[in-house]
């Protein structure tokens, strides 16, 4: 078709790519004198009503979207038996080509592209349109580095049963959601799964599942657990890894509720990556950061990090609550446990616990650890070190802790209570006898605090005879006024009761 004139307007200049249904050509719009991309339905299926309807549906669906992260539809028609759609021409490369060329994308760039793809999907989902074929091949990177979603050829409106509502598997199996692979109904969360796979590929340089057949790949999406991103690329932050894990959950109900929820997590993760790097590694990351609303922005560009901005949104309300809780409390005057009603158990000493410790700092502030057991819950506290990531920045470091030594001949421990400067952290509680183990494996887990509110307690089902009790923090809290990082746990008081 090179040289052909479509509808007396679009002069075909070259071939850009081809798929199962259509071929995309570069063309000159002779009316407006600009280059465009013309997608033409293959001749051999252009007389099949269902294929023609699917093709026209794509034109109608995308024509209703006006978003910088979605390729714009300009025109559509039927030129001498050749149904066609005219799109804006996006010079550059596909995201798939970029991954193949670079192997691993910079972490902040991967997060930025995921955000841009997510924003395009948000525009589609707002119109109740599910893409159903989100993959790097369908993401174009323009000359300014912006990601644009294309190829809504198998998209479906949720209000309509459509041509392929159930019973057929559409989409590329490398990125297909489990419910889609099984031929079940899909919704927006199916696109979130595919975006999670795309993010995995940007971070690791490869798709998660391979098999000899497409059916084999699809079944791995249904049955096999996702590979661990951090095991494949240890420098990936826990924030990004957690997004991949949640987006690619097998059950739709275990994924993000909406693309907006996933975008909020991606924006925070991007800022963590930029903070760790010192500055954005690509123009794309910088552009996305600049587009994040100021009230939600956690990072300032350049080499400095505005830690006050990091906590401004998340800690403002929490800090007021925590201050109100602690301002009038004096743990030294507390005679009984608020949980079990038990009497206090004498604590002999406290120690920081950092078996997976960093070279810098070498420990977790041992010089102030006694302030966690001094009975003063208002003015003195022991704090972990400050970290750039609430869930730690290394795959090899999963937590830090503090343990107390129980006085000799004490009664069994029935409950523990802890008060901290901020809530939002998570911890597991362990015990040991005779001597404190050097590694976490030597301790016995007896309880946990999944999400702290700043004033927490764990009551054991049965009293525990222990010489040592350990709080092992697996997730940190956003600090109110951090000096050198966003996240820590500041322990105001730690008490044991019989």
C-alpha cells in the first residue's frame, strides 16, 4: 500500500508494524500537512462483521479519551473496503524496545513510566473502559520521554457484554491476568495485574513466566507465585517490590481496589527511589515528579530532600493524635497493665538489636536505649536509626529491634505494652531464655503488632517464662521531624506485665 492515498487525504509512506488484525502505516495527512499513523484492518478479515465491529469499537472508545498518556484518535473511515483508524504519530520507540535495548531500566524511570501508564489507564477506567492488553509493546515513548498507551483493539466497556465477554482468552499471555487467562470476566483490576507485570519487566529486564507454549505461560500466571523482584534485583526498594506483589496478586480482590490507589503508591515509591539516588536519573522521572500535586509531593528536585514535605501529609493528623495521647501520660505512675490488669514486671536493662546491621551506622543508638524503660513516656525516648524507606532499603535487611532483660526470678510475662512517638509501624514480639541470641532465628515469636497506633499492647494466650523480650520492627513509622531520613521508630516506653 506504499504510495496509496486513503480517502483522498492520507498518503501511505511506510510500514510501522503489524499485528494479527491490522497493519499500522506512517502516512502524510495531505490536508493538514502532518505525519499520522494509519491503522488498516487486514484485507482477509475486512469482510468479517465481528472483526469490523471490534475495529470500529476501538476507534469509538479511544476517540472518547483525551489524555496525554493515551495516543489520540484523529479520524476513522472505510477507504475502498479498507477500514482504518488514524492516530497521532508518536516518533520514538516502544517501551518493549527500550527494555530490550537497556536491559534494566533505572529504578526511578521504571516507576515514572508505570505512573504514566497508570494515568492513561485511569482515563480509560473513568470511562468504564478496560484495555485488556496492557504490555510494553502497546506503550509508545515519545520524543519528550512521555509514555502513551495505544492499541485498544480488544478493549471492552464494562456495561456491555461485548463481543468477547467470557469464554475466550484475549490479550498477550506474557502479561495476562489469571482471570483473563481462564476466560472469566475481567474488570479494571485485570489491567492493574498487567501493569504490575510490566513494572516487573522494567525492573528486572525480563518477564516473570516462560513456557514452550502460550497456554503454558498463561497457566503459570494462574498457578505459580511471582518471582521475588528483590531477589532478582536487590537494589529495588521494598516500596516498589510491594507494589509489584499487590498488583499481581492472583485474586482480583487482593489487588489494588483502583488504579488511583496504585498510582498513589507508585508516586510515593518514585520519590523514595529519587531520594535514595540523590536526584532523578532521567528526564522522565523529573517530569513525573513535577506533575505530582504539591500537597502530595514528598520530594524536591535537585540533590536535597525535603523531609518536612515527606511527612507533611501523612504525619500531620497522626502527630496531633499521638501528642494528645502522650502529653498527659506518665508510665511511671501506671500500676497495672491496661490489657490484662497484670502487675508490672521489673526490667533490668535494655539493648538495641541489629543483627543485619549496616556498616554505617554500626548499631541502633545504644547510648539512649535506657530511655525506653525509664518510665517517662513524655520527654525521653530511644529511637532506631533513620532510614529512607519505611520497609527498609535493602533486601538483606528486614528489620531492627530493641530487647529488654527481665529481672531475675520474675513472674512469667502475660502481656507487653509499648508507646511510641508515631504510629504506623509494624513489629513482631519474640522471647528467649538464658542468653539473648545473636540472630533472629534464635528467638521464639510469641506475638505481633500489624499496624501500630502509637499505643499498643500484646497479650499472650499463655504466660511466657522469659529472660529476654524482643520487639523486632519490620516496618518503620514516618517521623514527625526527621533529621536524616523519613522513617524510624521512637520508643517512649516499653513495659512488661505478669
